[in-house]
C-alpha cells in the first residue's frame, strides 16, 4: 500500500496537479509515520521475544489514516500529537494498539 501511495504521489506531482510544497509535506508525513511506527514495532518485539520483526505487522490507526487522507491532519498536527498504530503478530494470534508521541515515546500500549 505504501508503494502505491508513493507512486500515486509521484505521478500526481509529475502531472503538475500537486504543488512541490505539498509533496514535500507528504514525504515528511510518510517519514514521520515510518519512524514512529518503528517505535511501536520495537515495543511489540520486546513483548514477544523470539518473534522476528517480519512477523510483526504495524499499521497506522484507521481514524488517523482517515484524518491524514482527508487533509484534516497536517504535518504540524502529526508533529504535535504523534500517531496511533494497530499491531498484530498473527503467528501468536495477538493484536493491539499503541500510541506514540511525536518524540518517539510510547504513551499507550495495549494488546493480548
């Protein structure tokens, strides 16, 4: 999905529909989401020792993704409030969520 988003953004930029400033903000949003998502993934790895990082799936929370997609949340908002993620470890039949503040500190972690 992330590759499709990047390709779509690049195509839109080439077509001249998107301004370079918006593309730059989108790249920064994507980089911030990846950075904060790694924090969540690392916490899941700590909880489930012996599970490989490849077995851990972390996705941006649905309401956060919706806010980003609709433009209701900006890069500044993301830097201010952090992000929410859903995580799962299918091999362990475990799932949950974590909230990570903009500095990379987990503020809430839940799951079975």
